[in-house]
C-alpha cells in the first residue's frame, strides 16, 4: 500500500545527507485519508576507512629542511598531520627523527602511521697540507682545508698532543672531523676510521740552532 504525502526530513533539510556524521531523521505523513504520528530516529553515516603511506625516510644532509612524503588512499585527503619528534618543524640536521602521521578528516578515518626519518651525514673532503716545514724556533702547524669550505669541529693533534711542535723532527698529525652533519670522505694522507693521518717533517735550516 502506498500513501501519498510522505515527508522525510533530515534535521532541517529534505536532502539526504552525504557526509559522515549523525543526523536526526523525522518522517511525517500529510494524507487526506490516513493519519500517522511523526516518527523520529537517527541516521548514522560512519567514516570510511582510508590508508596512509610514507616515503622518503632516508635522506642526506644539505642544510635544508627535510620532510617525508605522505600519501592517502583515497588520494589527496585533507586533514593529514605530520610531526617530527613531536614537533611540526621540519628537521635540518643529520640524525634520526620519529615521524608520526595522523588523519583528521570529516569523512575518513585511518590508523596512525609512524616511522623514522634518517638524515645521513653529507660527505666532506679533508685535505692536509704544509707537511714539510723548516725549523725556525716557532710552533709549526699544518693546514687543513675542508670541502665544503670552512667546516667547524676539526681537531688536530701532533704525536697525540694538541700543541703544535717547535723542534725539528717528524710528527704524526691526526685530525678528527667532528662536524655532526658531515662525514669525512678522504684526506691528503692515508686515513683511519674517523680521522686522518700525516707525517709532518720539520727540519733545521742551514745555520739554524
């Protein structure tokens, strides 16, 4: 049996809702031959399930902020939030950072995603020069240059001492790169783990003391 005049409203609209959420549904009948009391209930449209994925977790330091790439399925959902060690600021320095991704979308829900962003140290080159010098009664130091230029954190020792030698002789020069964002690639002399070595020879000049 069909009754004319049936009116169904959703809260204050006659249009069926599309978005996820809860809606109060009211049905009324306006028929000249039949009377029925209005009925009210709740329509619940649950959020659809989405998935989050992450790429770009391995990168190399280059003095610029680093971020991972997050994709959603369905694509291009709004409401994606990404933090690095609980901060929204993108990291720049070499190191490991816990990346947390969440979705706050009115129509979709997704399980939180967590992974680690690793910013590897960039590769630097160290060069040791001035290894052959002549005694002149003053401390003799070698020169260390870096590529990229002017890196901080270099430590140089001569036979294990940070004091530059004065006397004529041969000294083992060891320089340690301590830049947290850069690692050593090569040096002028033979290298060891995390350090470079060179034989500095300081001879007396003719007629010297």
